[in-house]
C-alpha cells in the first residue's frame, strides 16, 4: 500500500514538531523544570480537591473561572506588590496557549510580530500558526536587547505584537524596566501590544522588578506567567496573563470553548494555596543557580548573568561533543541558542553536583584531546 500523505498546508511542509529530547537519564536538566516534586501535604490536597471536582465532571467547567483569576491576582499582589482586578487576569493551558490567544487576537495575516533572538524557540511557531509575519532584531553580543535597533524597527515595521522575554530563555537575562517602558511606549505609538514573557519571573535576583509595575501606566502591556516553573506544576499545564481588562476581553474572543478544564482549575487553585511553601523551593533554586554559575566560571567558562532557573554557558568549539559527553555520563542538558553555547537547568543539590562532576570529566577528556573550551572566566 502506498504511503498516505495527508493534505497538509503548504506552509507546514518540512516542519517537525517542537520538543526537547525526552530521554531516560538519571539527571534531567534540559527543560527548566522545577526539580522538587510536590510535598506530601500538597499532594494530598491535590488528590482531595481533584476528587471533589470530579463529581462535577459531567458539567462543563466555568468558561471564565473568576475564582481562579481572583486567586492569581492575589498571588501576584503578594509576589510583586501589584494589585490587579480580576478582569485583568486571564489563564489557559500553559503560557503557550496564552501566547496563542495573544497571537490570534492581535496578530494575523498582514500583521507583524517582533522578537529579539536568541530567545524562546516557540515564538516563530506562534507566528506561523497565526499567519503573522515574524521579524527579529538580534540581541547584542552580551545578549542584552539592542535598544537603538529595536526602537528603529518598531517605528519602521509597526508591529502589532512585540514578544519580549524577561528573564530571557535561553540566556537568563532580564531587561531593565525603564527600557521595557521605552519599548512599550514605542509599540503603543504604532497601535501594538507588548508581551513581556515572565515565565521565570519568580527566580529573578533581588531588586529586579516585574513588568507588572508597568500595567497601570501602559495599557498595551501584557505580562505572561506560568505555574510550570516556580509552582512545580509543569504537568498541570497552567499559564496566565495580566493585562488591561480590554486586552483580556480580546483574548476571551479567541479562546476555545471551555478551554480550562474543571480538573485544571482545581489543581491551580490548590497550588496557589501552597504558594508560600513553594516559594521556599524557589529561594533554594536561586541559591543553587548562583552556586552553579560560580562553579562554571571557576572552570574557565563564560556564564551569562541569570535571573531564571538555569545557566547559559560557553563557549565551545563543538558544543554537541560536550552535550554528548554529559549524556554518556547520565546527565541531559540542552543544546539551544547560538551554536557554541549550552544551557543547564538548576536541579537539586545532588543533581547539580552530578552535572559538575560529569562536566569535569568531559572537559578533562577534551583538554587531553586538544579540544578544550574556548571560554574565559
């Protein structure tokens, strides 16, 4: 029988699905997960609340989930000191779906989105799926945003959506809040929206503010967050956004009916009840990130200052050789961004120690072969 070829859209020909390697290894540090599973108390609460929600599974979930939105607003006030009304909060199945809502509402045929690579690798896919033209303004050599080039591009291209990750993935860099405000004003001048992707916001260093502080004075700013990282709920698939109520109303227009399940809402509400407990793990991960960065620098590598739960380090003449050497020793990290750089998620103290021990072996082997790294402390 001849191989079946479905009538795929022409613009999707040759594409492969997004995804990082999912391999059975002892130390998995490649997708920026929180390495600490739910506590026994949280796990019990999840089980109880899901069981309670399960008796209503014959009914559709609340389409607009005001209870969850109110709980998210309360959390953001505690976390960032910014009070928002429930009408300014939206949620979906991961921040990916929130971004899809944004692109379907404000992108589309004949419209342009602007990004700042190296950055999150899903942004081109959001643009492609919404038939939005994508234009990139490369970051500077230190991975900061080129403000002059960015403002010029906004004025020239008049993008309807600007996607700015801060802290940025894969580099971990944050952008100064004054610069975010400058970009927001420039985007407002061309009737566009600025999305500040804060998936890793809870891991930012002391004194680094959230773009939530801009919402009161910049009605075109959308701040996106996730419960996958700081809340250790990657398996629950919950993301959310904070924005002007009119922006949220626009996102509601393009959402699928009943997109956030009853179970998902129950899980998210339960996790928010344990926010203070989960923040203790976040504080430990911040400390571990800084220790990991120091360990990498001590080995002659360059490490980009990170406000996230990962370290971006290099440089290597052949990063794949380093990646494979680590994998051979049971440690999985990520090949992403520029070709001579690698990214490692912050794991438990034990996992971080395993990573450093494996890296020492790989670097020593490369040094003996005359293929040492090209980094500098």
